[in-house]
């Protein structure tokens, strides 16, 4: 139960036939990936680093949802969890991105434009891996139509860092209406999540790194006293002993908590002893660290529209242009006959079918003047408009109009699908 005056940002519900068991709607998608870590580690053949991506819904009990789709109680998230060795956060493709420039706002409120490689060298960005995902995020945002001049990466101040984060940067996008808005968070979550699940369930969430050569080491281990365990714990004695052996010795341990069949049991020091022995190790176990880029899809979608929506005036009327990147436009091509007679509609219909068979979303329109038809396509972001005219019947070509420049070129009908595919 929540204390009076406290607000739970997670939505509560109850499950089961009698609705006795409390549950919560997930505030993020990430935890499903962490729970599945042992299976994912096996899937990736126990090699690191590796990453897993998940897209889904999150739910948060916002006090005052507002600003359209900027702040919602139910929202879409795309999260990646990339698992690394704790002391090895380099990236094999760092050389490819280290010259790319980013606008950074540091925790000291100092704004600078800097190459990713330089930011790592100067310690502004904590690792090659973090820098790589900052650049990857920047590339993604610009590729879907966000203005690169209105993107910056803001570093979290120490007092605002999440309890699980060692380092966090927010990709913020500037809005004429709302100012700077966080749309992506890239966090180094350290080993917090895997450690928490490991402690709660008793499931081993560690990975294993094999040494080049076996090493002799001295280490302190827990040696269970089976006679006492057997006497006092009976059937559970063997399982308790197995769990005790897995515990890493840290200082003088007067008791140890182990999880046996979902039950947490505190085992007193009289049931074990700590001894030092020399062992040959072929490798070491460790709990992986995680870097997580988390994308707010609804907010990104809003900014794609804001940054590409234009209103101008043409012939005394309001004219709307949505300059979406061709890859983002829902309709790739409008197909028009110049007039609705003389066999031109039939040719245009054949082109529309030809494009759809190639997986190119096309829209046929013969209503109104050609100018009106161009305007309708410009308003919904269609990048190309194909017009069948009388010349088309003579030389088997059509005009293709570019949305943003209104420039027109003539292309042979059989080459139209390939021409468009190259520009998507």
C-alpha cells in the first residue's frame, strides 16, 4: 500500500478469478529482456557483446497528460538492451563513427559541437559504446526526417541520474511549441537489473569469460557443514549447500541469504566455514553491464510531422506541404491521367498496379485539375507524382514530379518502378 501523500507512477490492477493478486502495468519494456537473459545468452552462443530489441507499450500514471502525444499515460516504446563486459565497453565499429559531430549539453550546462571520438578522449562521454549509440540515435532521427540542427544530447546531472544509471544522455528535439523535449534516453544501466533479478529469484544471471590460458589463483570460498545442514534442514540441505557454494565471499560473512524453491532463507555462520584454497580457473564469471537506448516512438512521430510540415500561399490560397523523407511517406507515388478520357486512365491504372506488385504504395487519382491532385499529394507527403499525358501514348514515357522542388522529368513506363525504388 502507498503512504498517504505518495503517488505510484505505475498502474495497479489485480489478477486471478478472485482478483486477489496485485499486479502492475509495465512502465517500460526492458524487464522482459532482463528476465530472459539466461536464454538470450544461450541463443547468442555465450558470446558478448550482444543486443536485443523490443517494441511495445508502456504505461505510466501521469498526473496531467497534456501537449497532445508528447505526454501520455499509454505510449509506444522501442528499447534496445546491449550487454557488455563491465570493463570492456569498447565498440568494434567505433572507428566508423568517431568523426561524426554531435551537439552535446554537458552536466555543467556547457553546450558544444564535438566529434564523437573527441568526446570519448576528453571523458565527456564515458565509453566508445555509449558514443556509438549516441551517433546511431542521431543517424536514426535524421533519417526519419528530424532536422539535425534541432537535435542535441543532454547529459543527466548527478542528482537526476536514475538509481540504476552510471551515465545517461537524452536525445532532445526542439519544438516551436514545446521547446526542448526528451525523445530518446541512452543509459548505462550497469549491472543493476540483472543483479536485482538474480537476488529476487536465485537464478544465475552471470556470463562467463574464458581466459587465454588457465590461471592458478587463491580464493576464499564457502564450505558448507553438511552434518549440521542435514540435521536441521533435512531434505533442503543439499540445495542449501549448492547455493552456498555459489556465493562470492565478501569480507567476514556472519550469515548468507539463499533462495530455495522461491523461498529466501537466512543461513547462519554456524552452518558453513570460509576457507582459502588454490584453484585453477579457466575463466571468470561476471554480471554483464547494459547500455540501453530507449526511444519514445509517439514523440518522435510528432516531431517528424512538426519538422516537415509547411504552410505557404499559392495563388491566394493556403498551400500545405509535408516534406517527409521518401522512406517515411505512407504513399510513395500518386498516379494521374492528365484527363479522364482517350485511354489515359487505363495506362495510369496499369502503372498503379505495376507499382503495387513491386511493393510500392501508389494512389490513383483522376478527380479535379492536375494542380489540385498535386496539392492533395503534397499535403500528405507523397514524394513523387506520375502523370500520364498524350505524349505517353506516343513514346511510352510519363512525367514524374518531385514534391519539394516541383521539378519534372520524363521516364519510360517500364522503368518507373526501378526509378522510384532507387529514391526511396
